[in-house]
């Protein structure tokens, strides 16, 4: 089997599972488990369909790093439930999801799926670093378009995009990003900075949408080229767009640092190889499955991960 590493944007998946399954799914003690069950079914589906040899659950140790907020204060501000004096702010999370998050970590540990996070960084940065430093092909599973910047056909890095639902997954390559947005994967971070993203509180350049952003990048190559053109009276740039770029110069100075995922985090090696569980580990999974009422979701995940019993 060809080696391939699968990197999960874990929070993206368990939020989708939570909202996609009824919250009436509960453990025998009454604890909601719809996100837990849904995530295990997602993993079973992904492993079965894409046949990775390794799998890593990437984690938001800090979903809104202060160093990004210092540059763009609106970054994810609309999703803050509570500001914390020291440590990550508390993200607005449905009450019935909160108690499931530690259960998700417990189940992932029982299945020997390593959970990897890095202090003061998002899961995106963990994914970016693990993908960029990988010596084997990588599948990134996410509903976050920002990770399109990692796609690299030459290195076998592609994105399995979940935004249209788990029954309608898209596998994105350099060709599909170019067809969809008119920019290369290497230009995608600059494209996102220009266009903005309301879901992340990223303002973008007022008056510059996707079509204008892709056209500018097609002409000038990257954000630095666009900014330089705006300051060059001889550059082929319309007066209106020139004025918009110059007015947003302060934002455009810091936006790339916020939008670009970190690719250089020093992450200790983890054993992410998918292999059958030992008898003791299998017994532990089965005990957890009974305690949490995971039912067929646990059985499907066990089978997908190579366990016959």
C-alpha cells in the first residue's frame, strides 16, 4: 500500500458532526454523544474511502492566538464567548458540545489516533507544519478554505474539503483551486487576504471581491506586487482599485502573517501508523463504546482501522 498521511482538522469535523446529528443521541448516563459518534463515523468513512496509512487528529491548543489578534483585532472576535486574562479566549461552543470534547480526546486516544496541538497555535498551523515537513503524500481533511494554500501536487498534498457535507466530499488539487478561484494554490493566502473572510473576522480590502482579487493576482503575481503597483503611477492599475489598495496598506502589511498557516513548528514525531489494536486496547475501546453508547459508530471505526473483531 502506498504511504499517505491523513491530517484531520478535528474541531471542524466534530462541530460538523454535532450539528449534523440529533442531540438526542446520548450515553446511558444521559451525556450527549452525537459529536463523538459522528466524528467516529466520519473517520470510518474517510479511512475506508481514501486508505491512509497514517492518521493524526490536529488540535486547536489556541483557536485564536494572541499574536494574530495583535495584528488584526477583529480576528475571530465574533466567536469569543469569554475573554481570558491569561491563556486562550473561550470560544463560543454549544452547551451540549462542551462535555463531548474531552470524550472525543478519550476515544481518539483509545483508538491510538494521536492528537497533536501546539501552544499558541491553531490546528491549521499544526496541519501546515506536519504537511510541509512530511516525506510522504498528505490528505488534509477540513472545511476551512484557508488550508487550500497548502495544496501541492508535486508533493502529493491535497485537501479533502468537507464544506458541502460528508456525503459530497471534494478532493482539491492545484488544478481544481485554479478552476474554482482563478488563482494558484500558492497565491491562495494572498487571495484570502484581499478578499477577506467574515467567518474569521478578516476584513479584506473594502470593495475588492473574489473576481477583482484573482484578476490582480493574475496580473501582478502576489500581494507585494499588487502593493508595489498601487504605489507606481506607471503601473497598469485602475484609479479606483489603486485607491482601495493604498487605503488598505496598513491592513495589507499584517494580513499575510495572519492568513498564512505556520509551516515550521517543531513537532515531535508521533506514531500515527494505522494498525490493528492489541487485545487489551480493543477491550478498552469496547468498554468505552458501551459506557458512551457509541453503538455501530465504534464498530465501523474499528473495522475501518483494520480491526476484525
